């Protein structure tokens, strides 16, 4: 059993201190990993997340700390504590205004204790609750693991694995391979309440090969239980769902850069060779996408229809891989001499039709003309999907572009050079980057807030010449000026390219 902040508030011993939630900016159902007392101002450096920190109210105003309480609250939030508990007795009987304001602004839950109780009693009692809960959970996990392994030992194929899981938990089960095809099913109620189903990723030695979906009509599977089931079931199903070399190559491509930002030259060479082995010639162009699925059972009919419609057009193909509740891949057409913007619009129209399903949240990148742009885009897709999970959850039934989080992703990159390179590769791309005339044209648009008259005057060209250049840009990257967000990011990327070029030129002059 996981002990939460709410459990601590409801505890009999803790209640004797007359606790009161002073600010409920955080989550009262947040798990408490440990109870800790330390009144140092830099206590955040000793925390690892999930702590319930207990301090005296007097410590918050001692040594002229009052004006630094905003920084103190922010440091606790950054450290990931579950809540701050403040003893408000005698000299300090109310939460300092600066701390209350900062707690609301930063999202910190603060609990006031209005009657005295020894801190050692709080720590000992609540920590004992936590340890006992962990021991009970571990015992339940051990029993479940033993029973599941015993059931699976008698399974001889994928269907019998599904039946064994369904029988053990008295739930409905569906198993999908890496292409999203349902290969086994047990029970009749998997579609009854799709929102409550859990989807587990199946993988073997870091290579995904499908998904396991289980209903939760009778059993609620928390995160540790889900991980344990996946860990036990994956090696068994790997015997039957191994997709061979093809799946290995697709998995390598859609994994994106090892650093999540930009692929190395070796990764680019390997990726290019794999694209060729998969049958995509050097003339292919791509549209990368990713989908987070609330339920694989609920989403796959729409996705299958999407793929069928897309591939019904001449020369169009799709490649995707199912990794638990994530489907990631790309659309492709084997003719880069065609209309890039028309290909982009065709892909987006296809994705919009599918993402309207309330089981799907879809994210797309830009048209990629080379391996580097394609694989970098997968890093952006994965990062954006993770951001969405950390924020407000997935807005199922919608479609978004990676440009929506480009600046945020840039700020998450540790080194400035790496951040700039990420923005350039994911906006301008390598083909456009090599065309200095087009880059300078975009920079003129940037300098003049995309005012065409001002850009023409700066470049000394006619308006029609400007439009011809911008049309060529659109044909290369698949972004038109009507797409305000993506076009703004493209102008920023071009300005960074020009700035880097000017910096290199200046360095060469200084060396001479």
C-alpha cells in the first residue's frame, strides 16, 4: 500500500497535532516516500523526491530568512517533495505571508500543525506505516509473481498466454504484435470500458514487440504491478512475437537519437542503411508521427483504416511500430520530385481523421527529406509526448505539431550548441541549410516581422522574387507561411543558421 499525504492527514497520531492544509497547491494523493525533518535553508540539496518535510515555524523567520522564503519554496518544489509540514505554535502561529504566496505560485502543499507533537513521533510513526505498506505490497507482489509464472509455465502459444493472464486476474485480455495486429484475446469485456483498461509495453532486451491490454473490472493494477506483469510476460511472448530483422531495423530508426536531441554521424549512416534495407530509396520523403493510445483495442480500428486509406494512393507507404500504448512511425512516398507540400497536406489530413478518435492523441513532425531529419524528428516526438504526460495528461482526440514545444525542448538541452543544433535540424533541415540565398531570405522575413515589403527592401529584390523564393522553401520543408507557428519556428531556425555562419566567418577573419 502506498502512503499518501491524505493518508497522513487522516492518521490518528498525526491528527492530535490539529493539522490544517494551509495551501493545497499540490496533490494530496501524492505518495509519501519518507518523512524527514531538517530546518536548514538548503535542505533541498539533501532531498530526492517524495519526502514529507517537517519544520518549526520559527525556523522560517530566523536569521532574516523571511525575504528568501520564495526561493525556499521553489527549491522544495524542484526537489519534488510531497508536502511541507510546518509547526505553527507559540511565536509563529500562522504561515508567513511570503511562504504562503510562494507556495501557491509554485504549487507546494503546506500543512500547518497547530498543536505540538514531537517530530520524532511523527517521523517514526509515519515511516513505520510506509515500511509496513511496502512490505505488504512486496508480499502481494511475490504471491502474484509466483502465481503468474506458474500459469505461464503451462502456456504453449500466444492464445494460452492470454487465457492464463485472464484466468489469474479474472479480467479480459488482448495481446497485440508490433504491427498493432491483435494476435490473442481472452474474455469478452475488453471493449466495455476502454478508459479503465491498462496497456503494458512488451519488450525484450530494449526491443519492443507489442502490447498487452488488460481490463480493470475486478482488479486495479498500480504501476509496480504493471511493471512486474510486463517483466514476467515479455520473455514468454518474445518466443512467439519476434518480428525478426525488419522489426529490429524499424525499432532502431524510430528510437531516434541516442541523446534524444540529434543523431551522430554513425547513427545517420546506420539509419540510412536500414532505410534502404527496408526498401526506401534515396528519393523517398517522409512524414514522422507518433500516437499515444488510451486503449489499443479502441484505437486500432481507426489506425488500420488510416493506413489503408493512405496506402491506397500510388507510391505511398507507411511504417510504424507499437510500443505498448505508443505507436510511432512515418508515412513515406518514393518520389521526392513530387509536390512536397501536397504530400504534407495529405499526411496531415490522414492524421486529423484518425486523431479525432477519443482513444488517440497524435503528434507529427515536418516532412523529412533525409535520414538525419527523420531520426531527429523521432527524438522530438518522444520528448513532446513525455512533456504532455508530465503536464496535464494526453488530450485524446487531438493532433499537435512538435513545433508547439520546440522552445521548451530547446531550454531542456544542457549545452547551448546542442540546443541550437536541435532547433536548426528540426526546422530548417540540412537541404535548406545549404542554400544560403533561401536562408538569407528567411532571415530578412525574420528581421521585418515577416513583413514582405520590408523583406524585399532589405534584400533589394522584387516582391515576386521573394514569393518565388518562399515557395521554394515551402517545397523543401513542407511548411507554408499560413502555418503561423511552424513558420515562426522556421524563421528562428534560419536566423540561427545565419548567426552561426557569421560567427564562423568572424572567427576566420580573426585567425588571419
